[in-house]
C-alpha cells in the first residue's frame, strides 16, 4: 500500500517549511482528518486556540480575509476552509471570488497557511495546478478494496494491536472501504483486547473480530459466504454484482480468493462431518469462531457435496481472469458450481 498521503506534509512541517496554501482533496475522512490534525499539531500549543480558524461552506472571500488577518499573539494563522463557496473546483473560472484567490496567490501572507478541504477537484484545472505550484496538494482518496486489509493492519498497529492476516481481512471485508467505520471498529477492538481476561502476547484472531462484529454483520465477504452456505445462489449472485459495480481491476481476483477460501473451508467441514465429526472438530480444523464453525458444520450436511465442484470452478475462473476473461462470467460460474449438485 502507498504511504499515507499526509507524509509529504509532515516532511515539510518537520523541516520548518510552512506551505502558504494547502489543498486537501479526497473522500477518505480519516486521511483528511489526519492531515488537518498534522497541521494544527505543528503550531505551538499556546497558539492553537487563537491561531486556527475553521470555516465550513463559507464564502471564499471570508477565508481570504481571515488568512490576511494576523493573530492577536502574532503567531502563525491556519485558516481551514471546507468546501468554500465560490471556489469553483469544477472548472467554472473567471468569477470575482476566483480572481480574488488568484490575487491572493500572487502574494500570500507570510504569517498564514490557507487550507482548502474539498471532496473532489480536477487536478488538470489551471486553478488546481496553480494552488499546487504555490503550496501543497494532499491527496486523500479512499483505499481500494484490495488495500483495505493492509490499511486495517497498519491502523491496528498504531493502537498497539496486532491482527492476524485473516482477522485484518475479515474486518476489511466487513467495512468495505469506509475508513471512518473501520476506525470505529478498531477502537472497539482495542477495548475488547484491553478487557480483563483477554489473552496477552498473541495476535488478535479472526474469531475475536467475528465475535465483535456479531452474526448480524453480514456484509462484504460475510454476505457472500452466508448466501453460498445457505444454498441461495440468487442471493450470492446479487452480492457478487454489488461488489463488482465500480470495482477496480484487482477486485475480481480478491473476490475469487474469497470464493476459493469458502470452498476450501466447506470441503474440510464436509470431510469432518462425513466422518461423524461435529462443530467442535470443524472449529479446530478451521481455526474459527464457534459461530462460524457451526455455520460450516450445518452447511456441510446440506451443500457440502458441492465444495469439490466449487474448488474446480475457482481454478477455471483463475485462468479466465488472468487471461483477460470477463470477471462477471468467471465469478458467476463459481457461484453456479456451489449451487449445482455434484455429479
């Protein structure tokens, strides 16, 4: 995963270089918040109360006037303007507000850092290029789905938590690319890990994550898993379609990995149940939470015979995806293999 977009800003501030203007752009709420926190934290503590102005949906002229005004204590002023009126990041230039901004950029005051926070901005526009040339652009896009497990693991490590790879993947699947929700879930997980009786010195496993999320959190990969184990191909196809809409190029292979994992776990559970074993043995073999083990043990009796065909379909789908085949057809074929009786 690429370094956090705020790292360039941190380097500038650590070197004592205050950008006259900073453009923070993106839909990742967590990255945006961290960029703003980085700026404010660089001020001396006694200047933060009087040296920071926050304006939301205010006229651009008001932000420019605030930046030109010196603080009472004579220190640096940070003006944070969220989606200012008249900025026209969409491209309609020539307005009075934008002309005022151009004049401001010609001679920005040395005592101020003007921060624009925008959800979207076209970097090809002349205004955006000018802002980036004068100051600094902090890009805060949402992580891609295939990056979320690494994102979750990194944010967990900041809290002193060590997640196993399956645990990080499970949490990432549950939250999608919503980093704000991921942060809240990690905060809850930190409380769980700090509770009396929690095991010390071990990585947090998928069973702990699943227990925290609860059986009702059937989102992401959980929804796909639940539909397949319930023998409901229509629901599985619907989940698959939602996951593929607007997905990036790496999503089909990620989904195929999830389908293959479900097939392997179902095959193992089917073998155990076929030998007379129960949910406890399934839990031991899969290393999962009791709820998940019970789910697979029950599914093994109902649809377990389809696991072999599903694994074979995963191999075929892998070949199709890696040779440029249609992602929907390849993955839908795997879902169909789960649904059809084994011959």
